[in-house]
C-alpha cells in the first residue's frame, strides 16, 4: 500500500502543502469554561458551565532535503510562514481588517482538522557547508475553527429550506460526487448548487452544511 501523506491546505487559495514526513504523533486538547458561584454556608461553590473552548492541536513536522544536492529546506518552511500572514482578500467589510487564512490539516480520509494557526516555530538542525539549512523541525499549534458536531442546519451559510435533507461536506467532496451519492447522477450537481446559492462549484469546504433538494 502507498503511504498517505499528511497535508496542510490554505482554505483561501486552496494551495496545499505536502508534509515530507508524516508526524509521529500529535496532541489534541480542549478546555471547558466553568464559573464558580459562592453559596452561603457551603464549603464548595456552585459550578456553572459557561461554554466550551475550541479544541487545539499541536504537531511537529519534519522537513529534510539533505539528499537533494541543491535542496534548501526553507523552500518548504517558508510556505508555513505564509499561513500566518494576513490575506487582504479576507478583509472584514465593516472593520476593514484582514485576517490570516483558515487551514485544513488532513491525513488521509481518517483525520481532518479545520483550524487557524495560532503558533509556529521552526528549528533548523542541519546545514550544508555554506550555511544553507537542509533539515528543520516545525512545531505548529492549531485552534479549531468549526465545530463539526454542530447539528445540520445551524450553519449560517446554509440556505436549505425547512424539511430539506442536509449533509455535511467531507474532505475531497465535490458537488458532482455528492449529486451522484444522493441522486445516482453526477450531472444533477446544479440542483444542489442552486438550492444552496453556490455560484462557484469549487468553493465548497469541509464542514459546510448543504441542503439536498428533492427531485420530486
């Protein structure tokens, strides 16, 4: 079986960064917010849940181009730095402020994580005689950008009518593939696009909720 590479995709421009080596481990963490309210005459305050915090993911990725006589590992790591830069195309219309892109971390069909990069540090560990780095270890912290457990229909970009079937877009889904699964005919993707007011069929993203109109 061929090895499936982990990838990081810029969800603004769809540029995909392939990890040269898959991570040996990653860590998922989540915090919940509780507020302690004192109770007169009690030793322990009443705890009130005020909301859940986003999950975070930390992962280390190895980049090594030593075997390439002309290789410079910065050609790979510089792509990661760009993911922390603001993107003018995502400027908020009211505040006029731009933000860095959301990313999608994927590892085959079994794991995907839509998030924002909150921290990145890169340690260069091997160099050529002229100082060109050929090996680097990137430590990345991601913060969850969408709750995939949200119930269908809570997505604010979903225009599905009440009673219409809904489904969540999975990684590598296309409208044509969804139409084939739902109707048995990939050519009916325009029905789904029109029902969800989608002008660009390539603009759908993992985690997005789509309404599936009936053909009757």
